[in-house]
């Protein structure tokens, strides 16, 4: 069911909080861990804070409201968030009115919320990912009654529309088109912390994108845990088509995709709207061994994955491909790992994001036999990059002395020279110099030097 902010009481909570906060010069700060979906959620959190009357703080030390938007996908991110959370105990002593909240994926895990209740009394509230619209209610309780609020296990599966975002960029925007996941990969906690798949109505998404383009946005990133399984009144290929048909000079990207939902229809849309849909595809492989893919519950084979890669390259020449790899999954033998290295040589990805397997409580993989020693995982990760790094460099070679379109993202002074940074349509990172260059505009850059992961050049008028 699609609800709006009014129907779930968000507006009333914001107005009541605003009556207590406005004029007191109170400030907020938001930490973000994890994926781009969390980044998009944090933009909503910032806007809710400002709607309540809070002002933006430069750092958490000067804030009266601190919110940690957390990730539970990998253990490192979770440990980092908990370590940071502990530092606010002393800040609470200095500022008794400080409100501290922990939200996001970690806040959907019972054991973490129980730990916070018992050992972190200075934490005012928690809210699981699908209940972020209740943050104003929790803040109001903390500010007016000093009550602690723990919002967990209350996910109704509904989508709440109408929560605006305080976007961090004027020329790039993230648009969530769906939430949750139905895949239940054996290593992943997403279905447990973000719930089952729910897709927004296409009309709301298209309307949002239209307003963004009218406002000058040059890049729209469509987000979902499994974006190409989007299914509302239309399917993802049709949604992509309708957004691409909007008037304006902008480019569309999307992530993350699942190989099982990567269809010929989707690839055909990318080809048809090549001027609008970026010639870039992030396609997670995770492992090159069919045996390990089965243990991961990925529901495709290495042969099917290679077919998708071939179709992408045949229909969209010059497309850039990146992937995810998990090294050291439980039961991964040396032979299994060699099959992963073989897939790197066959597919020749432009970029690989590789990680050592991290056991997550509550997942099927955590209970499997055959867990791999960290020393073995570390060795395999190093060997993987020994194969991949030269491939990434070779995939960049064709850009040398070529002219590429770049969307300018940022600039900084280095050794007395102004260096700009942006990305090509194929998602290659570019550093370049130039005169009269404007952030947020498409420009032409001549590439004069290539590196393994980025390109260096000069802006061309």
C-alpha cells in the first residue's frame, strides 16, 4: 500500500516538534554508513530535521541532534558505527539536551536494539529502515518528555510517499524506486532488515524525475536493492523508457541489478535510449563457481552470467561493466576460487569490488560448514587483484588521446592548480584541468594519461 506523510502522522509530528525547536538555534548532524540507498535515506533524514526547525551543524560535536544511519551488510561497518556511537556518552554529559538516534539496517536487528537499550542509555531512539518517517515522532518524545523510543518490528510493508530530500548535490540526484529484497542470498541480511520487495508507483517516480530535470539535475540514479526486479503498474524496462523520454539534457544510471532479472528487454531499452541511459552496468557476479553460486542461492550459473555480458557488449558497444566478488565464502575450495579468477579473465570487467566473506548472524551462510580462515581469504583477495588490476588498466587504454563527455562533480586546489573531477557516461573517474569550467555541467575532456582506476586530461572548449 502507498501512504502519504499526512496519513501516517508525519506532518503533525514535525509541526509539534517545530513548535519546541524553532528559534532555539539547535543543530543536527547525520552520519551515513553503507550503500547509496542509505545515502538517499540520509537526505530524507536531513530534510525532516530541518522541517522540525533544526539547523545544519558542521560537525557532530556542535550538534544537538545526532543521527547515525547505519549499515549491517558487513561486520566492519557495523563495528565502526557502534564504536562511534559510544563516543556520544561524554557529549551527552556536556549537553544533557543532546538527542542521539541510531537508524537504518542495524536498528532492525533485535540483538543490537536490546544492547542499546541496556548499555547505551544516552541513545534516545532507534528506527528500522522502513520506519524512518517516524523519526520526527521519536525526536519529539525525546525533546519534550525525555522518553526513549525503539521502533522495531513494526514494518507494515507500506511505502510512505511525500518525504522530501535535502539533496547533497544540485546536479545529481538519487531516486529510490523500490525497497527491500526477495532473493535471500545466503550471505545477506537485507531481506531481514529492509523487508520484502515493495515498488513505488511509476507515476510518482516519473513525476519526481521530471521535477528534478526541471530543477537542473544532470544525473539521476535510480536505486533499489534489486532495481531491475521493479514491478508496479509497469516493469523496470518500461519505467526506464518513460524516464528517458523526459525532455532535458541528463543521464540515467541505476543500481543494483541482479543477473536473474537482467533481461533482453532491459538491454534493448538501454540501447534505444543510449543518449540518456548511461552505457554502464554494475552486474554482481559474487563467485565464478556454480557450486558456490548455488550455496549462495544466486539462482544463475556462470554460463548464464557470461551470456548476459556478451549480450550487453554486443548491443551496447563500449559499455563499461563492473561487478562484486565475495572471496572465501564458506566451503570455497581452491578449485572454486580458480573458477572465479577464470571468470575475471573471461568477462574482463572494467572494475571489480571484491570483499572477504563476512559472516552475518541470522543468515543461512553463517550456519554453513567450511568457513575459511582469514589468512586464506586475504591471500585470495590479493591474488584476485593481481589478475584484475592489469585488466582494469587495459580497459582504460582505449580512452588515451580520446575526447570524452564528463559531468563535472567537484574541484579542489592542488599545488596551486585547480583540478576538477567528474565521470564519463561509462562511469570512469576523470581528473582534469581547464578554464571557465562549471560544476554540474557536461563538458568535453581530452584524455592525456590513463591509470588503473581513473583518467587524467584537459577540458576542451
